[in-house]
């Protein structure tokens, strides 16, 4: 199951994480986000969390995080490693395509 990241836990759960973190910025009203959501959940249940932590940020409830990380459209997935943004994936896509983009972090 994907983690839920908020303004309150982002520093501890994402920026201070010892493993890379995929953060899905989404909103309930966003159609492509609703398509991507189950794919994110499925990948989160399959991926070894010692290699990649996966979670979500609701942009309506955590507007400061989306502004701080320059999320201009959703869904946007940011990858953090060592407290720094190291990757960005924008838009909804099939599971296989997303896994291919995440492959460097899962090796």
C-alpha cells in the first residue's frame, strides 16, 4: 500500500528517507490521477520497500508541498533520493511504462 505524505511528515518520510522515494502528487477531482491511482497502489504492493518507497500527496490538502516542489500539473510523480529531487514523471501511463521509468531506482 502506498504511503500518505503530508506537509507534517514530508521531511521525515521523504526527504530524510534512507531509500529513494516516489511521490505521486494527485487530487480526487483529477481524472488522470484516478486512472493512475490504482497503478501506484499496485506497484507499491509489489516493490521491495528497501529499494523504493512509494507514496502520495493530495495537492488540495497539501498545497504548500506542490508549490514548493513546482508541481504545475497533476498527476506528477517526483523521485527523491538523499533529500533531493532526482527525477520527474508527468502524466498518467500504463503500469508497464511507469515500471520502465522506475527501473533505474529498482535495480
